[in-house]
C-alpha cells in the first residue's frame, strides 16, 4: 500500500507539471483503461466538480445583479435548473415586474402585490392564444330576429340591445341567444339601456325613452332639427345627452323631456357623446364628478353638467396641436375616468382628463377603436378585427370579418362586448362575447371559444 501511495504521489507531481494538452492526453489514455465501475465513479464526481451552483452560494444581492441582465426566456429557464434556483429566482420580484411591464402583459399602473411570475406566464399564454386564434381563440355565432337592416347596438352585463330599420328594438340574452323583449318604436340610430328602460336616438330628429316591460314610451325629446346620431344618459343626474347632424349637443332632463341646454361649437355632425364619470383621484382638482364629452370629426369638447355653470364648455380638444399632426377623428369615443380615448386617421389618441393634453398617439394604427383596456385594445380596420398590445403597439391578432359592414356615414355601428380581458390576462376572463357586428338583418357575435374543436367548426371567413 505504501508503494502504491508513493507511486500515486509521484504521478500527481508529474501530472501537475504537464501542459494542458499533455494533461488531456494523459486523461484520454486513462479513460481507455477504465471499466464500468471507474466510469460511473467519474460521472458522479464530475457532477459536483463541473456544475458550480453560484446562485445557491452567492449572497442574494450579488445573485440578483447577475441574473437581472438576462432576457426573460433565459431567466425563466434558470428557474428549471433546480428547486433551490426556482425558490431564489422567484423572489426576485423586481426582475419579474420589469419584464411584465416591458412586454406589456400587465396594467402599467398596477401597484398592488401580485405573483409577477404568474402574471408573466398568463400574459405570454394570452399572447400565444391571440396568435393562434384560428384554432384556439375565437368562435362566431349569429342572432336572428330583425326583419330589416340592424342599425344600432349596445352591450351591457350579458345583455345586448339592438335597433333596426324594422322600427323595433330588441333586448337579447347573449349567452342563451333568446330575445327577452321586443318593442316597437321609431327608426334607431343609437341607443343606451339598463334593466328597466332604453333610450333611443332616431333619424326622425327625436329621442325617446321606453319601458322594456310594457313597451310604452315614457318620455319623448324633441328639439333637434337634424337626425340624432348619438345618445347617452345618467339616471343619477337625471340627464340625457344627444348629438345631431345639426351640429348641436343637447342636454335634456331625463324624467320630463325638458331641454336644459343646447350647446354650439361643433362645425360638423356629432358622431359620439358620453356622460363620463371622472376617476376619484381627479375629482378634487376638477371639482366635479361627471362631465359630458362630445365629438365631431374636427374636435372633442368637454362640457360641465352643472346648472350653475350653464353647462359651459370646460375644454376643447382640437384636431390641430403643436405636438401632433392634423387629425381626423374616427368613431368611437371612449373614457375610462382618467383618459379620453378615440381613434384618428393618424392613430389612436389618448388625452389626460385632468390636463386635457395629448399624452400618447399610437402612430402605427389608424384603426377605428372598438374597446380600450389597460393592457390590450380591440380595433377595426378594413373588415378585420385587430388586437393591439398597448405597451408595444404590436398587432397580436388579426381576425377576418369581411361580412361586417359597421360604418354608416361617419357613424360606427358595431360594438365591443366583455372588456375585463383587456385589463387582465387571467384565464378565467377568457369567456363571453368580445364583438358584435351586423350582417344585414343578422347580428354576428365573435366570442371567446373554450373548445378548439368548436372553433375549427366555426369559420371566421364565412
């Protein structure tokens, strides 16, 4: 044994003095002499010698500074190395947060504590689904009942109201496809409703409020001298707002039909009006809870809803400003309480509701805006539906809808459905309708599909 140890010591001393190529040659020679037992022993020893677990042994702060420069794919793969790595890397919240926000898969204003790793996984899965819509995304179905061309839509809480040239308004349960109410009225260019009543705008220059249960006309609003193209109301304010081809905005007392004010200032047809509730954080500075917003092709105006202020114009957003080109506004107008959003021929525009300044312009997309969320937007252009990532402005999905004929003059008839999926990538929100369109007298619904086999049977190109 002593002789072996002396020989081994001499060999180790000689091996140490060899150059790297010589050492490699010696190892190669020894490997040819090894049997299974020796090779197995070598494999076990190499595992601990070669794989240096620097993440496990480095201080957390140093490990963070090493991995924070990795792209999200590499960073995610690192979590699969071992349980120890997964535990350590999952706690690097800052990396996951920045990755989620950089890719635009979470609400950019999100501040609450969440599982950012899960948010990233949900966001990437959602984007992948958008890009695979033909086999795993959306399905198409139809509602029949109107006997003439459909002219107006409004969706709310699982119910769809539709107006038609057959002089009827119908209220549909979208999930079951059944018509809950049908009432006879005038021609309908726009409408808004709740569970009790519906307010309709008409090309006969009037508006009317109807009761669903009886079909009776509760109030009629007369005073416009041109077709009424847009309407909105608020029961808390007892207020109806309308816009017309006579270029005026009228404010009405909802319960009596009394015209409270006729507002001038637009030089063209009104194509959208809103009664918008201001976000809580802006109410103190603006000293108001609600405003009326109206839009024509050339400008957007914000009006007071206070009688004491005589419903004065608070702000005018012109289609010409220093920091953007001349815009031609496209329907429709949206407001989320913090921003005013609409599309234009130069892209999707966003104005801050507190300062009324243009804060962003999606220059890539001159689409008609259908719905806008914190993460995604739904737009229409050239008979196609487009889903946009608000952060990157990338088009994630383009769904053919050439059967859709949503425009009548300046007006955009089709409407969006459920909008929660635009603000959150949770799988639970991927259900229900996302878009309603007309195909003559037929109502076409595009909805989330839970079953890819069903989608394959539903041809979006029909």
